[in-house]
């Protein structure tokens, strides 16, 4: 399967959009937000 560069960009941005959800679930389970990556949230607001 050959993907174009645009398709790679779309796949990566889709994965990054779901990452904050996973981080939120992890922080709720651990009851700690020290492991949450601020870079992830910042990168989503920039895109």
C-alpha cells in the first residue's frame, strides 16, 4: 500500500487528536496530572 505524503500527514494528525483523550483517561485513573504532556495539547491548538 503506497501512501502519499498528504495521507501520512492526515494519519499523524488524526492520531494526535485522540492522544489528549488517552492522557485524560490516564490522569483520571492515576488521579495525577504530572504525566500529562503539555506539548500534545499545544500541538493540537496550533494545528
